[in-house]
C-alpha cells in the first residue's frame, strides 16, 4: 500500500527546515518528499490538514523492567507508551534484575520485545558483569547477539584500570560505550543539588562539580584509549567547557540529556514530591538554561526521555529514601515542545537532538525525512492543549512529574515502517 501524506508541515532535521509539503511512503520506506502538493497521487491519501509530520523519535536510554520487575514495566506496556508518545525506536537499558550482561539474557529480551512491542526495540548490554565494575562482559558475543551499545547505567565504574581495559576492548570492536559522568563518592546518597535551597529543605545534596569531575576522568580515559563514548546525561554548566574542548580535540565523544533536566529545575522539589527525584538530581535554573542553549548550539547532541519506571511502593517514601527516576515516553514530545513554544530552540534543531543524532550515533538509518529512509513517522499538533493525567498513561508505572500540568502538543498518529501503530 502506497501512502501519501499531503498538506503537512514537514520537519526535516537534516536540512534544519520546516516546510509545507507532502511525503510518499511505499513498502516501509519514504519514496518522495516534495514541497507543496502532489499531482494525481495513486494510493491512500492522508490529509494532514497542516499538522506537523516528522521522523519518529529515537529514544536512547529507556528502561524496560523485563526480566525481573515486569510489574513496573513490560515490553508490551512500554511499546504502547512509545507509540502513543511518537517514539518509533526505543534503545533499552541493561539495568534490569538480573542485568543484561550475557548473550542468553540479551536474546531473551530481544525475543520478548519483538513479540510484544509495536515499535523498534534495540537493546544495550552491560559493560561489566552484573554492572558491578569488576569484570567486563563478553562485548564481542553481545554485539553478535544484537547489542547496540554498552553501559553500566548509573553504576559508575570506580576502578579506572577495569574501565580503561573495557574501553580499549570496545574500541577494537568499534563498540559504543555509554557512561554516567559522576564522581561516585561525592554523589552517593544525594537527593538534591547543593545550595541554599537544599540546605533549607534539609536534603542530602551533591555539588555540580561531581559531574564535572566524572566527565574529566572519562575524557582522559577516552583520550588514552581512543574509544567511542557517549555521556548519558550532562546537566551542569560547569561540565560544558570540558565537553566542548574534548570535541574540539577530535575525541569521539557525544553527550545527552534527559527531557526532565531541560524543562524542570531544583525548585520543583519544593513540596518533596518524589516524582521529581531524579538521578542526577534536578539542577538550578541557570544550569537548565545553559543546557537548553547547549542543545541549541549542538554541544549536547541528544535529548531523550530517560524513561525510568518506579512503582508506588518505591516512590511513596520520604524524599531522600524514595527511588530515583520518572517515566517519560509519553511526555517526551509535549515537554520538549515547551522549549519551542518558549522560542528557545527551533523545531528542526529539537528534532535533530531527539531523532537524527541518536540514530546517527548508533548507525541507524532512521531519524531522517529523506528518500530511502525508513517510514518511521509521527504526525502531531504542537499547539493542541491538554492537562496531563497520569491515570491515562500506558506505562504500568505512572511516576511522571508532569501530572496535572497544562501542556501543548498531541500525537495524532505514529507510523513504524509505514504501518500505523497509534492513532487518536
């Protein structure tokens, strides 16, 4: 079946343009992208009525709790949440129970994902066994089994010899290593960013310098080993100069940030709502603005949801005892559109960070609005207002900090390989 999306506002992250045009899809791929209308289209015509058509989001760093904690999130519920949120490719994390650190476990979750999720699911694997930082995993075998990157997530490898050996081995195989830049001793037990606010609230806090120190160490190891490296979250202005210098020096380094750190700040935890407890903790407003500017300028390459489901029992605790993390698959797009409505980032630049750049970093063909690219598309209305109600989320866990918040931007339809997997 040939599909013609007509009368659309097409968002092209490669050329950094938005234009009125039409897109033709056939056999799961984009076959034509034209400005203006189509003459005598043959096939099914979908009138977008001026709404926005863009590549589907590629979400790097989604936690799905299979195996071990399926009550928090399954591949079925996460896949439905992704489709509803315009995410057509989920890059899943290995911080499960047990950790995804063997080809057998990786093959199990891949099979589960293919059976249950309506969107593409690509798994990452642990860099060290059980994410314990003592012995590296069989990176080559895991790559053969389908791992697209390697990470111990928020478990920082403290033994630099182990980390350097893992980086060296990963470089020899061309594998991408994703790390969490934090100085682990300083940041242990922290629930907030240090400062007057944290002191007044009596919360255990960590200095933003812990992130800078962790990144400095990792950059030195990248320079020593020549490995491909991605920092999962850079959230403080003090880390940006080091990141910029590393890129200018030709190191193979990219950096990401979660959408919550781009749209929320430390003051949002004022009433001790544990849905705002994240790792790293929310930063000051000055840091948030610096991060938005870094995404706009390209210093920070990737924006993701950092989807981290937590059940009610782990969140209904005193703030410093509660589990960290928030769900974000369904709120990634409307939260990101806050930055566009505030005229802080152009829409194609935002899409480059949420779709094109993560796809390019992982060597995927998606994220582009071009002939030959996969027909992974999202049709949305960026101006449609709504009040977020966490009871309507598809995720099994509903720990969103945006509950009850007025937002703009609704997904109308999501297509994976030309097939509609969600529509309102």
